[in-house]
């Protein structure tokens, strides 16, 4: 009886560890596939850009940042998003 409990407990611990590892690697894979876009951090910036060398970003008076698309709430630039 005691041996059965030890085996069951060991199996549960292995199962829990494998589930935890599987979840974290899946999240990492999803993050790696998420599209990255460029935004101007200036006060009048309103759109995101798919291309770093977009003509619209040349007017940026502040810095340009590369960010995940899901982290922003801006419409796409009409120049580079087509």
C-alpha cells in the first residue's frame, strides 16, 4: 500500500512538471511568432509602421521603437501597411 502511494505521488509530480514545462514553451513560441511593428514615440504619432524605413517614420521627431503589434492600439500606416 505504501509503495503504491509513493509511485502515484511520483507520477503526479512528473506529470505536473511536464505540464508546466509544456505551457511555458508554448507561450514562448507564440511570442516569437507575434508580428513586430515600429512606432514613433513622439506626441503627435498616431499610426504603426510595418517597415522601419517607411517614409512616414522619417518625420518622427522622437525615437522609433520596435514593439509587438498586440501591445499597441493604433491604426496601420497607409504607406507601408498595404
